[in-house]
C-alpha cells in the first residue's frame, strides 16, 4: 500500500460496510429497508411481465394509493447533515443506506455488498433484469456506476478521500445478468490531492471489465455546500 496512506476510520468505507448490517438499525431504517426490498422485487418482477392489462390496471391503482400515503414534500438532498455528522464523529451510516448502488433503503440499488480487505475493497452483486442492456447482459452504464462505487470506497484507503474526477472503463466481454459478480477495487497511489485507483469485475472467475479511477480530495465541508446549493435551487423553482 502507498506509504502516504493512513488507517481507515469510521467515517471512511467502514461506514459503508456497517450500513449494510442489521446491527443497531433503528425501526425507521428497518422499515425503509423493507419497503425498498419490496419495491426492488416488484420492479424486477414487472420487467417482461405477461400479466393481462386488467390486472396491471389494478396494480397501478394499488400503487398509486400506496404512494398517496407518503407525505409529499419538497425534494431535498438525502446528504443534508452528512458533513456535520462526519466532522463531529456522528452517525453517517443512514446516508449510505440511501446510496443508489449499495443502499439497502434505496429500491434502485442492486444492491452491491461491500467488503473490506487489508488492501482491497470487494463488491458482490447480482444484477437483475431491470439492469439489462444487451440481451442477457448488464447495461454498460451500470457497469461504470458499479466501478465508481467500489473504487470510491477503495480510494478512502488514501486517507484523503474525494470525488470522482475521471473514470475509465475497458469492457473486455459482456457482463452477465443474474450471475454473481465480484468487483475488486484497489487504492494505487496518491499524488497530492489526486488519488488513483483501479479495479476489475469478475464473473465465474473471468474478467468482464477493468477500470481506472482518478479522485480529487476535497474538504468534507464541500458536501454541506453541495447540499445547500441543491436546496437553494429547489426553493427557487418552487
């Protein structure tokens, strides 16, 4: 590992791992995870369904009624408060719970299960039919997104994590749907604010894609500024 790196802390990728356990999860987060899992299964079953139109109409009405039970509020960033929590040593796990790639409380997430090794981050995931691009294969955009998430965890080994500046993906062969995939991410080196990472995706031991990622370290307060900017735009549009 690069000598400029330093040990991980709980505000790094360890938080992502803990966010995927059920230990100490609040009743609210437990319920959100159940709702997300049910939505995930519904979306998967809906793809390519042959249910007759009259049944589809009834399902649509039921879903509309369920949606009406949620309080409709202005859009807001789910990362509000993340910077303050990270700086004060508070709980930032709920933020990762809503990640579109690993979040158990996000129905759009596959989700990717993140594991930490001594010098590598491993993601494990099976993409369902909703992520289909070429027939029977994962859409290339989701392959890239999966790399961004796993390499984004790996870059935290640098001790100065930041945001993605460049992600280069080499698609070696089609990545299959409905097959267990292993996504490996490594921290390669750090040059000032620049953090370099690399990774690969394996299906049944065969490499389907490789990637190189460049991240640029930023101060944690930048997240507060991004959320504040988002909220200002929403307020101006309302």
